[in-house]
C-alpha cells in the first residue's frame, strides 16, 4: 500500500527526474535515478534557504513559514543558496554555499564514471546531497568529503547520518585533499578552482580521474576532467558545463574604485574600434578563451557610464573603455591591447569553445593548451 504522506514527495522526485532528463537530453541513468529516489533532496536542505528575486538580490525563504515555496525550490532543477556571507550577518547577502543544480550534479556524476568498489574523495560537501548519492552508489565506506566551513560540515554530517549514509565528512581545506584515506580512484570538486591543487593529483591513484569546475578571473565557467598518469602528472580537457562558487582559499575580493584605480594614476589615452561587448555579458566562449589566454585578468562593467574596466588581480594594471571608443590604460601591462590581441587570436583559431582546450598538470606547473598538448596557450604556476 502506498503511504499517502509521501505522495507529494514522490511526485516531486518524478518531476525532478523529468526535468533533469530534459536538461541532459536523455533519461537519467538507472543507477543515479535510483539514488535520487532513495535520497530525497529536500532532506539535505536547511530550514532557511535564499532565493533570488527579480532584481538579482537574495531573500530568505523559511520552511516553517513558506513551505510550498521552500519545497518547490528543493525539487526544481535550479541551484539553491543554503548559506550567505560565510554564515555571518549582513544586510547585503551574497551566496557562500549552495545546493547545486540537480542536472549539473547528475552530469558530473556521469562524467566521474564511478563503479562499485571505487574510492571517492569529494571536495566541498555543501549540503551533503552529492556525497549521499555517491554513498548510495558505492557504499558510505568508500566516500570521503571535505568541507571548509564547520557549520556546513556539521549539518551535512547530520543529514548523511539521518539518511543512513554516514560517509566520512572532514572539516578542513579541500585544497589539501585528505591524505589519510588516499589513494582515491576519483576526486570530484563541487567548488571551482583557478589552479588544480597539487595534493589532488598526488592523492589520486594512477589511471584515476580528477573532475572539477573551472574558474578564471575573467569568467566562472567550464568543467575540467583530468586523468592521472603513472608519473603523477595529469592531463585532460575542459567541457562547457557548470558554474560553481570559487574555492574559498582561492577567491579574491577586488573592486575597481576601492582596490585598483588610484587618484594619483595618470593613464595613457588612446582610441579603439573594438566593441567591448564582445568580451562581456553573454560572450561566454570568448571570455572563457580570454581567461585562459590572459591569466590573472578580470573585468567589471560600470553600468551608469556603460564603461568596461579591465584589471589585473595584483591591482597594478588597469584599462577603461568608454562607449565612444576612448581607452585609458595604466600600469606595466597594456591590458586593452592584450584583450584585443587575445580576441583576434581566438578568432583566428576558429572561435573555439571550452571543449577544444585542455590542461596538463606536472610538478613544475600547469600548462593550458588548444587541441593538442603541444599547442600551448599559456603556462602557469
């Protein structure tokens, strides 16, 4: 006999599976479909979540006072913000932890290609739902998850145990991995990185896979899948999917007028016919390529003046481009000249998307390449 108490939950799960299948372009694989049915997503969300409003700001949504809204968000194929401001009080909330979009979760689990008996290290426990899906598939004894935020780790650990899937949740810096249980067959990160931590490569068994969302100061977009070799080097390609919060130990808080542009700066002035909108907004593939090509360079749009700012993350160089084509540049790097050159390079290569780019990680550093490892785009530390 069907328990009518659970009918709304069952209907919500079926609806979620349909939405995920539509996003993936085909049915959810059986093993993950069964995991999602066995591990309800709403059991891993806190009573207070934050939802974006029409202006892009975030408003709290509490389970006791807004049940239908809260439950609807739990089973929509969208990310759900579960913590703001690193858990600190603030009148201006910004997301610091979230439950990832379910279709992205499933896509990454499929890309991870786990099989029974494999050992997995997850970086960024978050709500614990992703770890629970892995534990359902592989057994809790084969899953370790590292979370940097003590409160988030504590809640995820409790949710996992309540579900009977007590995977090992460690509170620590995910960039360090978790050496005590290494080596792992798979390492999966649910936060994006700008550099692949060396510890992840060292803690992955030869032939194993490291899967992580990617971020550059230019754009947070892309998914990197590396295979680790016998010599502890790793190599793989990017994909176009995923946009995750940046690993806390790699993020920066930079603002143009607070940190970069100084009253004493005297910029050089020139003119350009290059439309800055080609490297802003929805120009995802261009921004991804420029992020790989230029390195530690970021952009900001000044809405009132319709002005594009470009700056280095060390705050030593900047450029500003006005709607009339006026360019002002300051510092040791001629940033707007670099942006124009990088865009011309991207155009000459046939405007490649993320899937044509790859990364090689060695003890000496990380090398970005296009199409083939011999075609270096940029070398990094």
